[in-house]
C-alpha cells in the first residue's frame, strides 16, 4: 500500500505542471506559470495546468 509521506508528496506534486496541448511535464515555479513566463519544451506553448493527484 502507498503511504502518504510528506517528502514523497512534495517530490511527486510540488511545482510540477502539465502542458495542456502536448501533455509534457515541467517542474517550475507556480508564479512563473501564472505570469506566462514559462514555455513548454516540446510545443513552445504557454498553457499549463497543475498535475492531478491520484
């Protein structure tokens, strides 16, 4: 069974965003995502969403 350790949760979900177009994962600061300063590595778009917790 999976345990919910704070270190594990931080590693898997903190500061990770997913591109809305190509579904690539990117780890960056949330403030930069809100200000549209970050681009996707694959498709060069600026639309991101937070990663979903299972």
